[in-house]
C-alpha cells in the first residue's frame, strides 16, 4: 500500500517504514508524532482512490526523527572588469520523518466513482 501526501505544498509518495525529508517544521521536536491528513491518492495492490482534492477518512501517522540541513548551494556573482565578485552559500533546513502507518480504506463507492471520472 502506498499514498501520495501533501506536506507544506510538496508532494511525496510514501509507504510504511519510509524515511523522507520534508520542509522544515520548527514547532516539532524529535520523537514528536505528526499526523498528515492531506492524502491525495491511496493505492493498495488492486485499487486506487484519487481524492478531489483529498481522500476522505485517510491519515498518515509519522514520527519526527531529526532536523537536518541539505547540501550546500553556492551562489557566485561576478561582473567582469569591475573587480566585483561575491561568493555565498546556503543550506536548506529539512525535517526527517519516518512513516509509521497509513490508516484508512478504499471504499468500493469511491473507487467506482474515481474510475468513471478518470475514463470520462
């Protein structure tokens, strides 16, 4: 079973047990629980439910592992023949979370409606 979730306007494809890096959440500390209710798509082996915009009744439980910084991005500016050079670096902050469980089921009504809408 996998789900596509929306965290801070970024979309991630997750399964149970996955570790992902999401945009920085300053209000969370390690070992906190994060409940994500913006599930855009839920799929098991046989069926798929696509939300409009979200799938009702489905939540993803996750645990915050740590706060980390991404790779350094260098910003270099230069104007030739003007003796102007500036070199700066930036490291984006992320929050690393582990997906504990995906709770919710794909109802037969939702699956049929989604398939009919997709084929129309």
